[in-house]
């Protein structure tokens, strides 16, 4: 499958609306299997021909009534890292777009969703403050679409103590996956990194360097995972963790390259990945480089430059952005019609959209007059075997202290003209830490 992201988001989005209206509806209960069919390439001319019809149509989100919800709002929240080393708020923007679509189509049995997003600035102390604001001051009944490098570690115990369930759009540190009340939609950076390393091994690499950052329970946990995987698969892995702002990026890269690895796996937020690749290019690095899902972004090819076209594989946690399954087409349409103008089109947006869709479907099972935090928490945790073409396997929340339902991914690679081509379909990520989930 080839994905070309050379055109503007709103152009292909207009075509996506028209297509999605014909084949799918938000909130559908029909299970769908992962799509492997290639989507047609969108051109600006084709987009202009459908723009009028597409933007004038009403999507059938949630109840699909076409009428705005006007009842008492249901408050949901999210914590994101919007300011800091990188803007890490894409998932919440995807969730917001879906909620806006639902509110335009009857809401939750007449009640609109009021979605409140707080920025933690990549600061654990601020993450605690804004979580308490949402839970205690704003009285949100649940959290959906959160995406942060620090907030799971800062707030996991707090959410459990307050009986708040979190369907995270993007989990990052280990606590996002080893907490009773948090269940992320994504695989997480550790699994995404191991998936990239596994593909590098299949391509012949026997020695690797892992590069990540020093944020607690992120970089160490990620690279230790690749090291543990390496021991089980005969691959020598050495780890190098630098500052999240790449202030020591050149030093870290030089140290990694000094080990003469066959492959280098860089696990960072998208800007961090592109930053390290630019450093590697300047240093004349010769190993093959591999990345995590954060690099799978319409803006990444331009950001990283054509030096890397045709030679940078990435493990993706969701489906390709041009896949033709109903949920992905719906995501495209919702983002085009309801997404903020600055909302990225990337894997994390898909994750936030899907988190919101799962949450809405759970909320629609409740008596609208009796929706409170306890009822929402019970409904979220009860989600089981939720199927979507956006993920390779069914997703569940469920009871327990370990939540990593999404543990199967794909590999895409930058093409010679700056698009993306899928080179490996769904495969289980071989992380020793999740053997209890996949064994």
C-alpha cells in the first residue's frame, strides 16, 4: 500500500467526507477487519469537484440524528503535553473533532459532550494540578484522549483513588500501561520501538543502538525493552538516552554511532525523531535508521528532508492513513469537517479519534439521566473486544493492573518521493513484558 501525503489535508479531507458518508457512520456497532486495500490517490482537482457536496453534508455520528444536542452537558476531560519540547496534543484534537460531530448529531441521547483539555507543559507538577482541576473542580465523569509524556506517572494513583477511568488516546510512560484505571488505545513507545527493532532484525541487523530520552519511565523503559527483546533474539543492543529537547543530541548520536551498530532505533516524539535524523545526516551516519509511530505524520517527510526518502522504516500503531476501512474513512471525514485547522494528521490523531468513538459507544449504553462518574467508569472498564479497522486486533479495557490491548502493528517506509509504503502487515510485537497478554 502506498500513502502519498504531498497534498494539503483539507483537500484530501473533502474527498474523504464524501466517501465516508457513503460507506460508514460514527457509532456503528458493526465490527470491521483491518483493511489492506490501497486507497485511491487524491488530487487537488478531484478534491475541488467534491468540496461543495462534502462540506454541505451532515455525518451520521453517534445517534446520527443530524440535530444538535441541547441537554445538560456531560463533562469529559483530557491532559496533554501541548507546550514543551514538542506539541503532543494531536490525540485530544482528534477526540475533540469526533465529539463535535457527535454533538451535532444528538449527543449522548440528547446530552452534548463538554470536552475540557488541559496542558501539562511536560511538567509532572503541572500535570498533577490540571488533573485535580478537571476531576475536583470541573467534575469530569471520565478522561478520554489524553496524551502526555508525564501525566500517567504523575496521576495514575490519583485517578484510581478518585474512581476515574481513562481511555487514553496515546499512552507514553510505563504507568500508562500498568495502572488499574488507565487503558491507552495505542501500543506505546516501548512496543513501537521493539516492533521497529524486530523489523530491523528481519532485515539482517545483529547489533543495534536505541536512542530515547531521560524522562522517567520513558527512555529507560523503552530501551530496556529493546535490550530484553535483543537478548531473546540474539541481537546486541546498547542504549543512549538524552534530553527531550535534544540539547545534547549530537553527543548522544556520536556515542550511539561509536558502537558501530547495524541499525539505530530512535524512539522519540516526531520532532525528536526528525531532529536526531538530521544530526545523523550531518554526521554522515551509515547505519540503517528505524523509528516509532510518532514519525508517521503528514508533516514528517518535509521536516526530515529528502535524504531519508526511501530508507526510513517506521512501526505504526494504527492503520495507514489512507486505508479504506470504515473507521479510518470516518476519521478522515470527521477531521476534515470538524477538526481544528492546526490539528495534525497522524497516528496519534487516529488514536484520539478511536478513544472518543469507544467512549461514545460506551456512554450510549447508559441511561442519560443517570450518567455520573461511577456509571461512566463502570461502562469504560466494561469495554471488551471492540473491533475497528484502525487496529489489527480487538481492543479491551477490562479489570486489572496491566492494559496493553493494542500490541500488534505494521511497518511503513518512506518512499523515494516522500510518501509512505506499507512493507509489513499486522504482526504481534514480541515484547517479553507483555507475554501474559499474547501467550
